[in-house]
């Protein structure tokens, strides 16, 4: 059933030999690449070996059961174990997203609903920050525009792992399902008569690009500087420190005004620009592929909603996978695992069906 896995076992053994050679580690970039592939293959190889061993154990137990009926129960237990290993191995062999181990830049934009939408964007930001804290990720707010009532019109956050992660547990692997329009139903703080309002905020998640991922020609950039706006401390609103960078060939724009110096803002804006250009290149590649699947809604004005947060019922619903739970207060406090896992499972099932 899993004959093709033997090739992966051979590749795993070859990588093990290479990584044991000290000369390989002289090239750190290559060593990281080999280590990453080795880590991807290790659980597949370990599960496959257990699967094969269990098959041999079943054959042995059946032979013994022919002479001693007491071994019949052991055969059933081993067959159940082999079924579980078969399913686990099938899931491990599902084609992986090459960006799964990447860190991300997560952007939240207020949409329809005015001040209430900005407040909801602030709630979503807190939810993701708390979730990152729960799973041990690092977060850094790159740029933000606050609203008058304390929410956010727009906020961009870098989310990073703290070292090596298990396959499928990287930041992009988990947060890529968050991209889209999030709808909230509740009585706004600005509502005096207790009526429930509906508003929305958009979430955009892109893998954070390294300089080697996206090559940017400096001649393709138009860099504008301007005076920062919004609340701030010394030097904010007094100097032309804010930076807006336009990538002329694509028209992609990135800006930053949170840092005190123009140089720092330029570096952060370039960071955002690289990730957006990487996301654009990946989307273009997906569009050209026969099995392209677009999972994110790029504008808050679209009617498609991926998720609803209903405060009166304490209910959260993910409309893509049919997930529903009545623990909205806990989810907004960062308990997102069940919601995300429902999306992961549905994605894996779809990939398995396609394979």
C-alpha cells in the first residue's frame, strides 16, 4: 500500500549520513535546508517502520493462534493498532504546504461598522496575541493605526516560533486558515438602546519572506516619506519619519509609521513588502496549477464571511467547515486550537480525497 515510502526511507537515511558529516555544516544555509527535510521525513519513517513491524507481528500472532487460541485476542489488538498506523501514515503523506514552517505577518483591518468594527479588530488582535502566548510563539506589532475609541483601524503583527517546531505545528501551518472576513454580532459599546449590530473585520495572513525568498530591485521602488499621524509620543507628528514604499512593477504598497526613525520605518515597511510580494508570487503559482485552492478573502467588503462571533449566544461558527462551539469567551481569550484544528482536518481530508 505504501511502496513509495521506501524512497522516502532511503532519502532519510541519506540525509542522516550527510548531516553526520562535519563539512556539511560549513554551509549553514544548506545545513538548515537538510535539517528541515530530515525533520519532515522523520515522523513518516518512524510511523512506516512501526506499520511494517505491526504487520510482521500480526503474521506471527496468527501462526501462534492456530496452535493456541489465547493469541486470537492479540491478533485483534494488533490489527486495530495497524489500522490506526495506516491512517496516521496516510495523513503524514498528505502533500505539505512548503510554507508551513514559515513565520507570518498577520494583518487585521477594520471593515464595515465604523468604530465598532475597529473595536472588534482590537478584540481579534488580543485573541491572536493570547493564542501565540499559549503556544509559545513570539509576537511583534510592526505597525498600527488606532481608532479614537481604542480599537484598531489597521494593525500588522509579526508572529514567530521559538526554534524548531513539529511538522504541521509551524505558525503558517496553523494561522493560514485565519485569513478572511470575520463577522461579529453584539451590542456595540456605542449603542444606547441595546440593539445587536453586525460588523466585520478582515484578517490577512502571509508567510514572512526572507530576503532570499524575494529579490527586490531597489530601482523598482518608490519611497515616500511623510509626517506620522495618530497618537504618539515625542518625535511622532513632528518629523517626516513615516515611510511608504511602492513596488512599481506590481503596484504593491507597504507603509510604516510606528518607529521613531525614518530608517527603522523603512526597514519595517520593506519587511511587509517582501511578505506581500511572496504571497502574490505564491498565489500566481497556485492560479496556474490545476489544483489551486484560494483560501483567503482579500477585502473586507466581500460578502463571504469565514467566521461569525455571536456574543449574545456565546457562539463561534466557522462557515467553511461547519464548526460551531459555545465557548466564544474562551476563544477570544486565545483558546483557538479546536477552531483551527477543524480547518486543518477538513483541509487534510480534501487533500486525501484529491490524492
